[in-house]
């Protein structure tokens, strides 16, 4: 289970996940970071079945503040070169 939820005003995002899915998400973030270091940019899409994916579940777990499911998450990685001044 990996569910993304937002509050009514979309000011907060809540992640609910099983330990297995948290480890899976960490591995996806590591893969995006590695690709961004290699090529400068990387991204990945996580979606519910309603949006054609299988990475996210579409069940509202129900924090008191949660109001809606997020069906599509795009995670971007960017290699930003810093210059000393």
C-alpha cells in the first residue's frame, strides 16, 4: 500500500505506506538521484490504477485532515552545478 493524500486546500500532502512500499519508494528515489547525477535530469511517474498506473493505491486511508487522493505524482531530479563566488 502506498497512498498519497492531500488536505482540502492542497497545502499538505500525506503519505501512507507499508514498510515494503516505503523501501520501494526509497529505491525509486535513489534511482532518480543516480540518473540525475549521470545525465543532469531524471523523473518518474507514480499513478493509481484509475490513472493507468499501479504504483499508488486509490484508497483514502483517512487522516482527519486528508480529503482527496493524489492520483499522479511526478518526481524530478536535477543535477545543479554550484559555482563558488
